[in-house]
């Protein structure tokens, strides 16, 4: 390693050993190869993907694994071929590891790379004291931003990419189905790109209020009134774009009912592997409607998200107010449904601010 550091041989880590079963124990420190950076993790947010993994709904064949991909920390050591970082430097990481040279990697569509891996999803991640990251994917912080803010770079990158894929223009109407953590970030992203009006569907009262605070023009809590409200607010046409941020087939079906002729559905919420919806093909063709998928931020999306957060473009108070210790991760995951008002829970691993 090019950075000389006194490192322990083991670390504390939360291994998901079976659905709904974390074991916090001492494990060997990750190998830091010649092109890698060893990151000392300070904060790691809990994502909906982590919850799906915990409940056994996603990739149970990969267990045991250390989940966690929304992490921030400092450089603990670097491989011999990595020279652009120094020990103690605050960093985040692009978790998407592609081959780097195929058709998809060249186009920043790394999730379609045949060799793609994701830190915290298909290889060990950030619910641990240390995580190894390819040096080319490590991103330095822009100053001394706090770790709880830096741990939001990855989820913000997801909505940055979704906005790019949806190609939302100034003054276009956008409906966002669901105002959970990612839905709230979609609201703020749509505000930044100039969408108007921004209409949110959210039945939970506290999250509906937070969506208004985040910049929504209107929040509809009664599902029976949503369609009429959308058409009233869009001159009877329907929305230019509908973002599904929950992952429920019935909401995807609804999304197609809410778009105008020529509009499109931004598919973001992750449904089950066998979920399908009926699609009126003739109506879709004649109206020139479309659907555009987006699932994760990568590459330049991460750098843009870091800049937006560093310059205060997102209101992050609701995302940084609740944390838990690594030792309490099992209880934290079990009780997440009891705290729907908390948009984000972060696991605090280090003591730094």
C-alpha cells in the first residue's frame, strides 16, 4: 500500500447471514489491491434495497454479505498504483463496478455491463468499519462536508440520473407517485430542473407534509381524487411525466393513466421479479407514449450529486436526523416500519462528524 498506515487485522462488520438475520462480528479486513482504496467508513445510510435484502426479497443467493452502499468515510490506505488520495481524506464512492471498456461502460450504462458488480449489493459493502473500493471510483469530498451529508451522495445521484433519463424540461408537469425517501428527493430534483407543477401522490400525512416542504406544488392524499386533480392542474391533458417511485404494479398502471399524449412514465420504483402490468399497446402507439427506466446513479451522476449537496441545493434535514449504531443494526432494521416519518436512517460507524 502506498499510504503507510497502522491497520487492524480485523474489523467489526454487520453480516446479513440469512433473511432477517444480521450478525455483528469481527471479520478480516478487506483486501486492498494495488488499484484500490481502503475506506474507513463513518456513515452508511439504509436504502430500500438494503431493506429488500434484509427481508429476503432480493438476491438471497448472495448471502452471507455485508450490505450497505450509501457510505462515506476517510481514506485509510491506498494500493501501490493509487496516488491521488491522502490518508484521512473525506471521500464517497461510486458503487457500480463495470469492466470499464465494454459498449455499456463507455456509455455510462454500467448496470448493463455483463461483468458489473455493486458494492454492498453483490460484494461486501459499508455496514462495516472498512470497505475496499477501486480507486477510480473513489470521489473526494468538496471540503469538510459532514459525513451524514456525504452519505446522501449515492441516493441523490439516483435522482440526478432519473431526471436525466426522463429529460424533464422547464415548465413541464410532473407527477411523483410516493413521497418516501427517494420520492422526496425526486420532488427536490424536479424543483431544481424547473418542473411545474409538481404533483405528489402520498397517503401518509407526515410524508405528505414533508413533500410540500420539499417543494411540491400540491400533494394528493386521497387516491380517489388523484386523477381528477392531475387533469385539472394540467389543462385536461395529463402530466408530461409521471415518476413511479414505489415499485407497485398498480401504481405503474396508474402512471400510464395520468400521462398526456406524448408523455412518458419514468420507471424508478423496483417491483418484484415476476410483477407485470397490462399495457394497451394500440393506445400507447397512437398517443406516442413511452416508458423510461432508471435505477441507480453512476459516473458523472455521482459528481453532480456531490456538487449539489455541497452547495446546499437539497434540503437534507429530514434525511440526517436519525442514526443508529452498527451494534444495533438488527433492531434498527426490524423497527424501520415503526418510523415512517423518518426519511432516512444512517448507521453511524465512526465517531467523526
